[in-house]
């Protein structure tokens, strides 16, 4: 059971989820994999308050570091490794599924296909904070965002603007 709170953003309603002082989910309304199979119960947790503050700063055009939040996304070891890579993509920059696969392959000493990386990116349970929107398809195409390509485009434009 995760405690949840709503946050109204320029992208629409966001649902924040936390447990034990750690943020475990942040989903955009209508997002694919919304809730990730958790039992979601309205409540309050220090992580929810921290996430709201982080989002306030983000939507004001600031660039708050994800490290300000205690993140605890649940997933396989592989998915968590991909999500860690996403956290390394700086504001205003992008990467590709192929580049992430190459980097992860180098770090793990074993081939990681871009398609597997794409699956992990798509199942990121903490949207916006873990910046899966900064990952593009080959040639820079705007593909695959669980919250919708229009929202991905909005987030990239928002981050490209100076604060």
C-alpha cells in the first residue's frame, strides 16, 4: 500500500506515491502503467511533501536535482540500472535508447539490447524526476513516452528554456 497525493501541474494531474519516507511513484494522469499494480491510498508522507516542493521548483523553471528526493523505484536490477542512467542525463540534454544500451553494456560487461533498455525506460515509475522524457529514438525522433509524446515534447521544451 502506497500513500498518495495529487499534484496539479501544467501537464495535468499528477499522482505522487510514497512509502516509508521515499518516493515510489509519480504518474501523469492517463499514463501507461499508472499505479504499477500498487494499492494506492490517499495520505501524507514526508516524501510526498518533498516531491511537491521539488515539482513546484521544476515547473517554475528551476532545475532541482533529483538527489534532493529520496527515491525508491521498484523494479528488477536491470530496470533500476537503466533508471540510474536516466538520472545522469543533464537538464537540457537528451540521449538515445542506443546510447544508453551502449553505456549500460560497457558498465555491466555484457551486451544490453536497446529494445530491453527501451522497455525499462517505459516502465519508469517516477516520471519527470527520473527523466525518461530525455530519451529519444534513433536519429532524435520523439518516440515512446508513457505519458504521451505531446507531454514529452512539452517537458523537453520546458527544460530547454533558461530559468
